[in-house]
C-alpha cells in the first residue's frame, strides 16, 4: 500500500513538498487571505503584513514605517547617504542593488524588456510599461482640475503646472522661470550660445533639434505636411496652417481701427501704418518714425516651427 507520507502528499499537494534528499514531506504554511503558501513561518508573517497593513519597522530619523526590516535598511541609506553598491565600469555608487543592476545596462547595452506588439526593447520595465500604452491607448493619469488624461505621470505633473502657475525651473543668468526642465535648457542656450544640433550635410548648427529637422528638409526635399483639400505639401506645419486659410477663408487678424481682416499677423501690422497719420516737419524724422512700423512688421513675420 501507499505510505502515510505519499497519501498526505496526494491529498494536500499545496501544503506538502518532499524535503531535499529525503522522502519526508516538508510542511508548508498556507495564507488564509489569498491561498499562497511558503515553507517558513517567518515568510508567512512577512507576507501577511501585505494584507493587514502592519508596518512594525520604523525609521528613527523620520518615523516612516515598513513591513520588512530589509526595506527599512534600504530607506535609512537616504538619511545616512550610504551607497554600498559600486559600478565596476565607472565607479558610480548606489544605495540599492537593483539600481546598480539597472545602471550597469548602460555599459552592457542590455535591454531585457521587449514589447510584444512591435519588438522594441528597453533597459527598464517602467519604460516598457510606458511604451505599451502607445499600443493600448491607456491613459491612467487624470488631471483633477480639467479631466485631461495622460499616459505618463511626468506629463501629468507638467500639465498640472498650467493650473497652479508653478514654474520651478529658474535661469541662473536672468532669473526667467519655466514649467519644464527642457524649456529651461533650451533657454539657457541663448546665454551660452550653444548649438548642439549639427547638420551632417552642411555643418550648420542649431539650438533646437526641431530647427535642425526643419533645416534638413532643404537637403532631402521632404515635405511632410499635406493639405487635405488640394494635396499641396509643405516643409513646415506653420506653412500648412497658413495655406489652409485659403480654403477655409479664415482671417483671424483684425484691425481695431477699421475692422479689416487679414490671414497673416504681419499683414495686419503693415496695414495699421495707414491709420497712424502722424505728421513731421522734416523728412528725416518721418523716415526715423517709419522704422518703428518696419521693426514691428519684421518682428511679427511668422517663424514657423514643427
């Protein structure tokens, strides 16, 4: 007949496992909340804290509670500044082993997380999750003010500053403030004169990557913006928008003096000179005055962006 051990193993496959190197089953502890099991009572207690919310380990510095002693130790490194994990390639230090592993992928080029839809690879799971929302259309982050949705928490934070008026990024040169770090970096190039984007065709350099892309179309002849009405193509999106007004008849720029409307802002500025009517005793003074209008006209000529 069957031995007692084999009978119990057949009856309770989730509760008993054979001990390594023996025919004796090892008792497993089952969780009452979720049915999971483990072979050590300490692990049972640790897991149960997920369900009970118990956090018996407290930080002596800030009082924050944790459900595992190991998580508390990791947290304490924030206060002590300890970074015991070192990169053998560049010497950079980290306070968590997981962060070191993630960093090492920069050196190895390893991208273990693959998109099942398009095959694109990522070195972080979080980046894969973020990317997959492009395919699913999921936008889990909601603005509490206007209900707008985003697929990335960072984009939501950036958007919320529209409502709060917060501009946390300050230029050290002139004090100007910005909503986004990227906008600050772009602005700082005005002071530094840096032009990090280089055209491979003609050695011309640009402050913005978008301006470089726009410029490269001169070499390639690419015109990616198409009019849905007549099929005409344009290098810049701004040029397409202007062109579309021919079909729609839209004239958004209005003269405050006579009500005349214009397709372009600079055409309105040029028209407004008619209403100036200022008189001068010398032709030189008139010419000097006319430069005010000319400057306004040239300053308001559109600079198209992609």
